[in-house]
C-alpha cells in the first residue's frame, strides 16, 4: 500500500541549496577562466566597447575571473571590483551555509531576516553605476 506524500511543516523547513549551487557555478566559471589561460581559447569581446569605446559594467570580468583562479586578488580587484565582490560574496555565503549544515544552526536564515532586501535593490543599482564609472576611468 502506498503511503501518503510527505508534507514539510514549519518545524522542519525545506533545505535551501541555493548557496551550494551558486558556489558550484562560480567554481565552474573559475575553472573555465583558468583553462582559458592554459589553452588558446578565443574569448568574447565587449561589443559596446568595440563600437563606442566605452566599457560596459561587466568589462574585465573574464580577466577578473582569470586573476581569481590564480589567487591574484589585487589584479582581480583592479579588473572588475564588482565581479570580485560578487565572487567573495558567493564564497562567504557558501561558508556560512556549510557552517549552518555542519553545526546545525540557522545563521543564514537570521542574516536574511535582518537584511532589508528592498533597500538592497537600489544599493545594487548604485554599486553597478559606481563600478561602471570606475571601469570607464581605468579601462580606457
């Protein structure tokens, strides 16, 4: 006889594996960037910079990932600070998520509850604009 489907309750929250997937994706990107250093792979170019001479907000991301894969964090920060901060944020989120699982705590949930996500949207737009301004000055 078949048993009824199991429904998760409030006492037993569903496991969120988003930080693990994000970290795995970042590792895949870093591996691809590292392989592009070893093998002569044609890398994509920025169409906006080719046409207008102005770098896009993501210009330097491939070189930033290449520098991160070599553990040259100073160069990674130079090429694209936003990409470097995103990689550091994904790694930090994964470490907190893994510590949650090992220690059986819920620190990540507490951090999410304490963080104002609506204000974060406007903050991210501001950081993106600052990163673009930085890249326009540095990568010209």
